[in-house]
């Protein structure tokens, strides 16, 4: 198959070798390597590629779920999306019930943090230009942040170090939902810090 034929067969900006089989596109590994060297394709991870001329409008958030699934955007990146922390966050941190992994490619740095399957909830779907992706609800994003930083957060002073936007938190957070989500984290430390947060909401 020629490169122009591949472009016509696949309309989306990202594809996998599995997709090629489903669509009946017969390609050899050396062809994919050659097209990478010529700048036609960008390797996002082993077996996943993007068309270099179709990156316009394709967000890293959309790609995250294609690289490693299931997952949802959470922690600092999700909190930044909701305006709950003042800093801009460039790398993507995602939560997954699978093994912890990370990927780095032209679209960004992707860090996938393992969480228990019982805690894989509290997210919603957003529509990207090409692909949908999942993002934690504000309450879940904050709880995930506490969960993964629990060894460094013991009291109000440590909580202050997170530089949370408390006026925005009060407007955004649903206290009843936060309390319900908190109950799923069967950990005394989580409950203690969660209660400190609820006192300020």
C-alpha cells in the first residue's frame, strides 16, 4: 500500500496497527518506519501513529485515552481545567485501574497513575474535535490528588501547600457529592483530610 492510499483509507488523525487490520490495510513495519523518517507519520507509542499533517485541532486530552485505556484525566490537570488551582499545567496526569505507565511524544507527556478498580469512578465524557475523552468531576479530581499525595498531606498547613483556589472550590464543589465520593476511600488519612476540606467548603 502506498502512503496516499493509507491517507484515503484512514480519515482520522490517529490510528493503530490494530485499526489497520480491522480496515484491511496491509502494511509492513518497514513502511511505517520509512514514513516516520520522511516526516509523514508521528509515532505516539508502539503501535499507535498520527498523521503529521492532521495534528491541527487534535488535543493531547483526546490522544490520552487512545494511548492507554481505560483512563480519565484527573489530579492537577483536571483541577486546572476547572480553575481550581492557579497554575497552568502542561503534562497530563490520568488515573487508570491498570498498571502505572507513562508516555512521551510530540503531543505531550502522559502519566497514568494506578488506582484501585473500586475507586475508578466520578468522571464524565467530554467531546474533542476527533475523539471523546474522560475527565474527573471536580470533587473526584481533588480527592485523587489527596489520595496520591497522602504521604505528604497530614494537616491544614500541608493542605495549604497545594495552593488550591478556595473561592472557586466553594462555588464549584458539590459538598454532598464530595462527601459521598470520600466515603469510597477506605482510609483514615483520606477521611481526615477530606473533613478538613469540607469544613472550608
